[in-house]
């Protein structure tokens, strides 16, 4: 029988600010999303947002785009990751994004990018949120935690959609990294 380990966010000033926002309905979802991304980029180890800019993630995107079905995409992306020896949390999220790139008709590149950031924020929020269920006025029960995460993901997707990925972004590691960093900056900046 296997075991799983829950990896909570580090005990830093930024993550404590995020935790406080989970307790109060007075903090808007867009502000919470911004604080989650800020905390994730300023933690002492494991910078997931920056890991999304790794060249292997661009290669996963390229593989998903040329695949003809979700099954082929997951098979080819999984093979790419295994052969590269670069398995990580970011590549696991990219594997899910490859499948999600087929979820809606249209631009598979943007479907992948949107899913990449959406799945990343889902992971970042999920690792701590269960500890706040029933403790404040925002997350009263499991149902409200699911709704809350859906709102955070929708906020992230909206920001990602406002800066579409250029055609063939997956062909250049440098352009991919620049694009991802610009998206992270969009996710962390204050809005009026």
C-alpha cells in the first residue's frame, strides 16, 4: 500500500498573508490569486512558477499541439518527459495541460497555457486550503472550498487569456521563458 505526503506551503511572510486571506470573505479573489503567485515566486525553495518556464514545458506544449488526440498527447508527452529525465511537478502539470489542450475546440496552444497556469494555482491553493475549512467565514465546508478554488482558477485563466501566447512560442526556449515570466508578472501585479 502506498502513502502520500502533503507538502504544505513554507512558513513565510507571503504564505502567512495568503493563509489569512483564506479566513476572510473581505479579501477579493483577485487579490488572493495575486498573493498566491507572489508567495510562490518568493519562497525559499521550489519556485513552481519559474519551473513553468523550463524548456521541457515548451517541448510538452509542442508535442501536445502536433498530437491528434488527447490519448496521443498524453502518451507522447509522457514519453518526452521520461526520455528527458526531467520529471518534476511542473512536467506533471504540463502533462495535465496537454490533455486539457483538447478540452475546447480552437486554439490548443492557449488551451494548454491556460490549463498550465490554472493547474499550477490549483496545486498551490490545494496544498493548504483543507486546513482552513470551517475556520473562517470564507471556507465554511468542502463545497465552499471547491467553489473557492474554481473562482481562483477562473481569475487566473482570465489573466492568462488577456496575454495570448504567440504562434510557435514552443519553438524557442528563450521566447517561451520570456512569455511565461511575463505571465507571472501579470499574475502578481496589483490591479485597480
